[in-house]
């Protein structure tokens, strides 16, 4: 598969109550990425630290980033852009995608199969099984489907992603970077939409203002992925909603790297356990032990919420 490494710079400003949003997109051919190579991107040096078929590690603007090539869309927190007259902020979005010049025939049949499987998993209470399926959907959008063609375009993709998010197919506190990737990809498609993308169906059914919800989520998850244990990130973590406290270790890269394998292991271990009153304690105990074997100390909901009665 021929890929490009994409770096999008988004600049926002407020001038006399009027908001402006400016986007610029730069690409590096994946074949040009090699350890030690340096690129001038949006006026800053980007240095490749390591790269393989699965992951790119690079430094940019004084920070080191780790990016999964298959599914991840990673956005940074906003930073201030000096301007004496108006308030300006900037941020960057990183992801791999298919070379824009590669043409292909594409059908949404496979996408429909993935969504159908996720729906069944969700109905059965097995959200963890949706993790690889959602990653595959993101891969399908950015690496398989054309960016814009007669059958698909950025607005249709954004509409599809909004439905995935609203149906609750993944848990944002179990896989925060996966959730962030969906939000960031939605915003990319909205930022580069065209009036001609809106057919009669989209004119009637597309929520043009859903980006406001997405932008609030992007703010939180950009900080969480940037510095999971930092003060701003912890405040964002606590603001994600829900009555129960959740261990912030779940915001770390280390957690997200192993959580699917942990859930799969625990599911196999407890497959003969009846799902009745008290099962949650068996599940949490097994999950905590599986995480501990991988070097992660996790506090269960009962440990995080000692005044709450669980059963």
C-alpha cells in the first residue's frame, strides 16, 4: 500500500467577535521516511526518529510523537501564535493515508459488514470486541476509500463517523486515542469539504453543526493524548462525564496498547462464569491481575468509588 504522511496545520483566530479558521496540508511520501531524516514542515523541523510498517516515531516543535500508521489520527493541543492585534491559536493533526494520486474502485459493502458486527457486539455488552473493528473502519476510510469520488466524499465520511460516535460503539475511557482518531478524522473531512459534496440526502440529513460537539471532544482528547498525567489532561479526563470516577491510568498509551488483549484474556478466563449478581467483582479482579502481569497497576471502579455499592 502506497501511503503519505500527512501534517495538517489549523490556525484559528478571533477578530472583533468574528472567528476564522485557516487550514494548510503538507504531505511526505512514506518512502522518504527514514530514521534521521529531517523535513521542513509548516516552518518547523520534523525529525524522523524511527519508522516501520506499523508505526512512526518523530519529533516536532520540541515534542516526540508516536503514530500508528494503520488507524491513528493524532491531534495536538492548541498553542498560541504571537499576534499583536488579534488572538490566534494553532494546532497540528498527523496521520497516514493512501497516496491521493492512487485511483481505486471502492464499495461500502465491507464497511457495512464491520458496522453490523459492531452493532451485535454492542447489543451483547462486548464493546471491547469493537476495538479492532473500529480501527479497521478508520483504515478503510483513509487508506482504502478515495478521498473524493462519485461513490464517497468527505461529507459522507463525516456523516458516517458521526453515526459511529453517537451509537456508542467504543468506550472513550477504554480507548481514548481511538475515540480521538474518529473525532480528528471527522474534523479533517469537514475542513476539506466542498459544496458539491452535498447531495439531496446530505442536504436533508447531515447535521452541519455537529462539529461543535466534535471540537469540544478534540480539545479534551488532544490534551489527554499529549500528557495523560498532566494537570490539564487530568482535568479533561475528569470532565468526560459520568457519575463514577475512572482510573486515569486508562488515559495512558501503555493502557491502550494492551487493553484489547487484556479483555480477550479475561473473557476467555471467565467464559464459564455465570453473568449474575457479583460477577463484576470477578471481572475486575481478573482484569486487574491481567493488567498487573503487563506492568500496569489499575484501580477498579469499586476502588475508585469506595462509597458506591456495586453488584
